[in-house]
C-alpha cells in the first residue's frame, strides 16, 4: 500500500490509510473471519468516508477508494451503495457476489489483477469486468501476466502509474 499511497500523495492527493482490522481486533482474514466481520468493516469504511469528506483538504465531490485484496472487496462493496465515492482502484480483489443484490450504483473502476494470483483468482477480475460492461459503468482493466497476489517491482510501478492516471481522469475538476 505504501508505494501507491506515496505516489498519490506526491501528486497532491489527500491520502488516508484505513486500518479496518483495528475495529475488530483482527490479525488475519480467513473465510470465517471475513464472513463474521465484513459488515463491521463495511461500517468502518463508511465511517472513514464520513470523516474524510469533512477534512478541509478534501473536496467531498472527488473521493475515491483504493483497495488491496480484501480491501478491494470492501472498496467495491462500499462504492456499490455509497454515492460519495466517485472512483475505485481495486488491486487483486473483486466484488462480493452478495453485493450484486444490494448494488444501487457503481462508479468508474480500475481493475488491476495478477493472472497467476493463487489467493484471489483472476476470474474475479473478469467477473467484475462483465458486471461493469453489463451496467455500462466506465472501467479500465489490466491483467498482469505471471503476476501473483501482491505486486512486485515493475508491476507495482505500472499499477501505480495507472492508478494515478485513472484518478486524475475520473476526479478531474473539469467533470463537475
């Protein structure tokens, strides 16, 4: 998370890193832990957006979420019900199937995934792509050949540049 966050901060974005595990005193996220805590983490993310939108350095009309793995699932789930979120950059995650039932909207999404991800299969990226196409929601996708879960070196650099360009495009003041 440090590399994309630092890149965005260097470009003038107000960056806040949410430690949603703190609310549940969680150390890891196996399936039972995720099922038990996902609603609490969603509330934590909602509360974080509420906090961020009140900060003087934040334009509340230009809020985006970046999520990594489970955080990407949370970011997309939140954005599917929270109109304050204008864009999502999701790294090696997906949209929980259950959220398709509750989805009210979705904003533009940048979908970044490793083709060889053993933890979150690349099929999650393609499922998200199909949903975005069906709903007519703007998106960009990059599947990194040979990359696994979590990116390294050149893939991180490329993903960071893509995230920056995507957010500049979808959070530009000229769109208002």
